[in-house]
């Protein structure tokens, strides 16, 4: 049971961190509004749920899927605009990017508070995700969590295929590894930047959307997760997607075991402290590729 | 035999199996001006990087005045008396020429010392004379970022002179300089080589001929030849490497 | 030191606009803080100003480490919090030993928790934790405020810098530190007062903190200390150490080959910034009557950066102005249209980064430079 809880936390962390691994890990952009983009995905799903409830009650059972897709679309469009309007001016100033996107995150929080709801909102659970799967005697796995596990694996797989098996992914990797050479080879690096950033943001949207099945969403939901998300990426070694996934796995397992022995918040604090300690001994992250410097 | 200031023995470094420097033995005498030449990728810069501590060797020893350098940190090696000039001029662009030179003055290099450091007339005098020597006597108040490429090269050499090292490692000191600046630099190097040893990496053979006492040729991480400029230039292997097959 | 040789002194004598502004900035600031504000503002407003000025200590520290050292710490709330909480522990113990001093103390005494902070009694903590004990004494508390945050900052950051962790990684790690401290404070309610923080104390070594005269005195102490801190900062920046910091910021690798240990210098300046923050925190607690986790976590820690950024990340004086300006704006918004504050501060982050990277000080310097140029033509 502990292992499954860990697995479940792992998939959530992984969904959160995948987008950031692309934006921060590959592109080197510190997007402090990443959490708010997750919230944006969650609110999009909430909106879809409201819409289905009012106009398409018969199709209520599939709103989750529509919500996920739409969350991806909305957040990636927002991400695209953010890159075009702000981020691209700051590529050479990572610390300034951090501050500017922090400003964006504050603005988004207030938008959520003012125009959606200052309290937390919840989406209805669809019937086919209710209940649990009784694996063996005493071990029951909630279906919604199983769904997220499946979603996370599918997403990770798609991202992997996109990055390593398509021309588009080749371009992204070319640009992030050597911008000047990629440009010289005829790749429109600015376009690739915009789309890569949008992709990372869209993944945050998917993460947010899947969150709605587990917890309610409020204006500050994003802020609560931002530190943990960054820590997952840094812990894994920023330049490695696989590292991010493994690190999400380790931290997820730690979280579930720690929570067994102490309160949730103390478990979180201890894990953050432990990760910092590990980073002291492996400053480039646990699974950093060895690069000739 | 003259006193050896630098003894590099069996030095090897490998990056993921690729040996950038492979079993090199390299000795520099006191007061010698040595030039290291070789085609691109021969391991020249990596060799200097290991002597000054920027890169840690995989195996081998580097003895400077009989002290082993390979276990020391960069700043400790610098304090021991090794000065390094980089391939791209690397000066502090936001500070003035004067401040660049002053920072390089080899006293009070700890926190408290630098906090209460006062520029004495002796230091001021030394700064002035070094600035004059590197042809920058009139630019003391100028931000280093505003200097020309060649002037930045000189400033970096000047910063090393302030440190007063026993061994100077210069990586392509005349890159990007006009012929006139090259000549000035040759005069400068000949002047400052009195009382210290210098290792210079250079591609410009005319320049090497102007300054070198002895030349070392590296090729693919290995030592290919060593001797006077004339000996090296008539060496079959060297000709082959430079002219191709 | 400028009179040694004319050749060197000549270029130095022509002050840069920024340096000139700093001089005027000093004078105007001193008059503003020591004369204008005390005469103009009522006690309530003056205490608010003192509150912003306490946060200004962090901003001054950030100018040192971020503007000149190139290290963006998002953990200054940690050191502010340490100073604030240590002072609060002292004040709370004093309040707890004096039943007349606050309603909470009287009540907790009634429930048998004599000499115990009231929130501990409510949380069924029956014995004062050992690490609270020394804070009975002012002779321990004040040195602790001055030493513990600075020393821990030094040890932590030297270890990290020695491993050559820097840039955004350092920012993220410090961000995580502020998150950790805030979580721990909130989680350990019985020992820390939890989310409510530590409050309800009125006296400092027997002196009533609540009357107007005490508030005025504390205000002046804050101002003088802050100006002193700015003075120390100026001294550091003008020394050779200041130049080395700039050199490390721009070319850390080269500095090693000039024979310096950059980690030591960075850790030193980080410790200085932590010391400043802790002093600010302690002064904050005395005047506002509160130590709260809401001033420790990531939100305030990042917000402090904007104080420094608005004033100008390269100007110590600017950081004080920045704290006053942003602080006043916060009050203005919260009194009139509170729902727009987040837009304002969020927009400020974006605006300053995009259009005013050197803050108000940089803007004024540029204006002056433009004017000089026109006059010289």
C-alpha cells in the first residue's frame, strides 16, 4: 500500500515536473509561474465540467478527457504568448526571468481570485473513476489514482517520442544544445523556442487538469507546488528528462514513507532538507550526464 | 644543468575515454621562455589548464619548484607563483584598468585583508610602472570593457605582472593583434621574461621565432618534438603534421 | 588615497553620476527619515514606516549579495525570520513572567502555565523547551540575533559555494530553505506559535513598548541602525573587497587565477546580508509586536528582492527608498483597493525587470548623464 501511495505521488510529481524539465531543464528558463499554469489547467478542467453540467449532462462521463485536452491547449497558448511577450527578451538573464515570471504568477493568482473564485473549487467525480480496484485482500487502489498513473505514463511516453523520435524533437534538442549551430543549420531558433516553451506549459496544464481528480483548486494552489516541482527537476539533474522521472520516483517514495511516520508538512520539510543535502554532494543532480567542460 | 622550475611527468587527462593529453613529459628551466606549438586539438590549452589547476589530471605529476600542483586549488596554485593568461582576454570589464591591476596585487587576498586594504604609494607606483610597461599608462581610469581587443590582452598580461609570478602561462597572447601590436608584445615578453619563466602557446610562427628560446611541439595529446626553432622546423615529423601527408 | 599620484587621481575625481547621486541620496534620505517623517506622520503611520524600514535591512543586504555579488538569494526571509523569532522569544518570555503584561499571560497563569508562553499552554506543552531557556536573558538574545543567522549563513553558503553551486541553483536552494523554515514553524505550533506566530507582548526589558514615546524612540533607533548598516555596506563596496565582489560577479573563474578564493568572499558577503536581515527582523518584532511565518516563507523572501530592484540593485540607498516606496504602495492599496495590490506588485516585477533593470537609481543616473552630455555639447 505504501508503495502504491508512493507510486501515486510519483506520477503526480512527474506530471508536474515534466513540463518544468523541458522549460527549465532544456531551455534554462526559470518559470516561477509554472505552478499557476498548473492551476490554469485545473481551472480549465473546472470550466469544462461546469459547461458539461449545464449543456451536455448526458456526456458528463467524458468531460475529463475533454478537460485534459483543453487544459493542454489553453495553457500552451498562454505559454506561447508568455514566451513571445516576455521570456524571449530575458534569455540571457536567468535571474531576471525568475523575478519577472514571479510577477506573472502573482498577477495570475489575483486573476483566479477575482474572476473565478477566491475559494477553492472542486470538479464532480465521474462515475467511471469512482470506487476502487480491489487488487488483493486489503489492498484497494482508487480508480482516479490509477487513472493518473496511466495518464502520467502515457504523457511521459508521448513526450519521449516527441523529443527523440520526431524531426521536431530533433530541432528542439539541437537548439537547446547549441543555439548558434542550430541557427546556422537553418533552424528557426526563435520559433523552436516558442513552441518548446508552449509545450512545457501545456504539460503543466495536463498536470493541473489531473490534479482536479484528487484535490480542490484555489488561487494559491500553484504556489504551494512550485518549490517542490523545481526541487524534483534540480534533484534529477536539470539536463536529463529521465533524471527528472527517476527523481520524481525517489521523492514520491520518500514522501509516502516519511508521511507514515510524521505529519504531512514535516515530511515535506524533511524531504526538501534531505534533497538539499544530497545536492550538496552531487551539485549537478543525481542523474546528471557527464559533460566535458 | 639549469634549475628546473616546472617538471611535468607522464601527464594524462581523459574526457570520457578521449585522451586530450596523453603521457606528456614537459620541463621548463628557470628564466626560460618556452613556446608550445601544435595543430588544433593537440592539447596545448589543456596542458596549461592542468598546470594552473583549471582541469584536474587523470594521472601524472606536475611539480612546480618541487611542489606538487595537481592536488591544489586554482587560487592556491596562483598564490604559489603561477600566473595564467587565457585564450580569450579575460579582464574585469566593469572595473577600471587601475582597479584591474590593483586587484591582481598579490597581498591581502583574504576577506579581512581586502576589506581594510589601503593603496599605498608603493602599490600605486607599481601599478603605474606596470601600466606603463603594457602601454596603458594613459588609460588607468578607463573601464576595462572599453579597451580594444589587443589592449585587453596587454591588460591581462599586466595583471599577471602585478602578481609577480615565477611562472607565466600565456595562451595565444597575440591573437587578434595588429602586426605593430605583435611587435610591441614581443618586446614586452622579452622584457618581462627577465627573472621568470614563461610558457607561451602560439600559432604565429613569426612571433614564436621572435621570442622563443626553445619550442615544444604537441600533436594529438602527445609530445612530438622539442628543441630550438630551427631544429623543430627541420624535424620530419613536425613537417608531416603541419603539412599533412 | 586619491592624492597619491595625480595621473590616477584625475579620472577618479570625476565622480560617476551614480556615486554623485548616492551622496545626495544619503543627505535627502537622512533628512527625510530623521526630520520629515517624524514631524509629518502620526504614530500609527510612523510605525508603519518603521515596519518598511525593518524590511529595508533585507533589501540593503540584497544589494550587496545580488547587485554586487551576483548571487540572488531567495532566502533572506529565513534570516529576517530568525532575527524576528529570537527577539519574539525573548519578549514573549518576558511577557510570560509578568502576568499583568498581557491578557494571554494572565489566562495561561490561571490555567497553571505560569511563566510559560500562552500559546504553549493552549497547545499542552508543559515544559519550556530547552532551546527557549537562554532567551530569558537579553545578554544571550542580542548576541544570538547578531551571530546565529550570520554564522549559519556563512557555513551554509561557504559549503555550497565551494562546490561551485551558483546562479539559479543557489536561488532555488535558498527558496527551498525559506519554504522549509516556514513549514516547520507552522507545523510545530506548540513550540513556535504556528501560523499565528508569536505575539502579545508589550514590554522590552520592562519598558512599555505601546506608548507613543517608546514608538518614537524605536523608530529613531531603527533609522539610525539602518543608516549605519548602509554605511557599513558603503564601506565594504568601496574597499578592495567590493571590487573583488564585482570581479567575482562578472568573471569568477578569472578571480581564482588572481589568487582569491571566491567561495570565501561570497560566503562573507552572504553572511553580512544575513546579519543585516536578522537585525531588521529583530527591530520589526519589537515595533510591530509580532513574529510571523508569513514573513519567513517564499512570498516575503521574493518580495524583498523587489524592494532592492525598485530602488536599484546597485544602490544601497536605493534599497531603502525602494522599501519605503513599495511598502507605502502596499499600505495605500490595502487601504483603498486591496484587490489590485497583487496586480500592482506582480506588474512591478515585470516592469522593473523589463524596463528598469537598474531601478530608480539607474534611471536618475541615466537622466543626469543625459543632462551632462547636453550641457557639454
